[in-house]
C-alpha cells in the first residue's frame, strides 16, 4: 500500500493499549506543580458550546453518511477505502478543530514525512487529540480503534467500511493479538503507526506513565518513535464537560528516537527515554507529578 507522497503507507493506531505501565523517574516535585486551570468559564462560551457541539456532531454525521456510498463503491480495494477515509479525516479533523474554537500551532510538521516509516506517539488529554491525529496523519494511514467506535451512527458505520481495524481493548489477549497483527502488517507493507501510549486519557492534562504496548510494537517493528507533543488541548474540552473554551493548542513534532537496539530486558529504560522526551517538551502544567512518575 502506498500513499501519494511516497512509497510508504501509514498505520494509525487509535487504541488505548492494556499492557502494564512503565514507571519513569520523578519529573516535577509536588511542591512546584502548577494548579489546575480554574479560570471561570465565560457566559458566551457556555452559550456557544452547545451550538458548536451540535454543528460538529451534525457535520460529522452528514459527511460520514455522504462518504459511505463512496466507500461501498470501493469495497474491492481496501487500500483505496483507507485512503478515501484518510482524505475525509483530514478535512473532518481540521474542521472540528476550528469548530471547537482552537487555534492550532504545529511546529516541525515536516518531521512526520521525514521520519516515516515510524511509530508516532502522542499524549492524550482530550477528544481533540483524535481530531489532530486524523488531520496530521499522512494519506495511507490505517487506524485501529476500540470496537465501540463502530457503533456510532454514521461515523462508526463508515469506519467499519473504511478498511481500518476495530479491536476489543478490554480483552488483553485479543489486544495483544491485535498489536501483533499490526506489527506484521507494518513489516510487510512498510507502514507506520500512530498511537497514544499512556493507555488512557489524562484527567488533568498531565503526562501519565507509558504502557508497554509501545515497547512491544517498537521491538517487533524496529521503527523509530516520533513523539507528537500536544499542549493545552485539555483546556479547550475538559473531560466529562460540554463546554468548549477558545484555546491555542501547540503541537511539537520531536526528533525521532531510534528503537532498533531495544530489547525486552532494557524496555523500562527505553520507554523512560520516550517519557522523558515528552516531559521535557510539555508545559509546566502538563509535566508529570512526582507521585505519577
């Protein structure tokens, strides 16, 4: 499978892996930790948020429904369906970012192309992270999502047709098998991977310990890891809230980290290097606390 920009494809892993976590050294002393953003929500944001959300959900449903016939027409070709939905994801992701009132600043975006094939990893603090992923991912990326995504009306139905994969993340054995399948596909077709290695969304925006699923894939594929550091997304759309705040979200694409020397016996040390790269690039309010490290 090839993308229009080169001979490699891209594999987006939209899955919160269930492997054990790896402890990292303390980064921010508790006494120096920034307090959670407690700025009052503006009345205008409270009034506009339901409108923004309704438009976003409606736009997603309508455009997904319109794309389903195209995906059906391309059923004989899985690569074509994947690429079709990549183009759709790019338009959808950027539109939803704008509807959320976000001003994106992306630094060193060229490293995404320059590093491929690679494992692109991002911190996970908000639904916005998904929008940024489908916007920034090069065409040719095949996603792996939790199986519940397929049940979402219109969007989930399109996802089932898209050629992207769905896995049961609650079943550890099944999740491991899914990651093994990803590694085989990557090695066979020179694809890339995009994943959230913390395994869950951070409640307060701070970096969590990394799960070993990242190490499993790195060892299996030998691909370099490219940290994609997202700052401030949690301030726009806090978890379990339906209020969108105008926010400038900064995305830094870091230099690739080699993994061809990684081994099972050095995995904690190797993943700590990745965790440290994230911690160094995050804003003070998102750096991990001592008791989380």
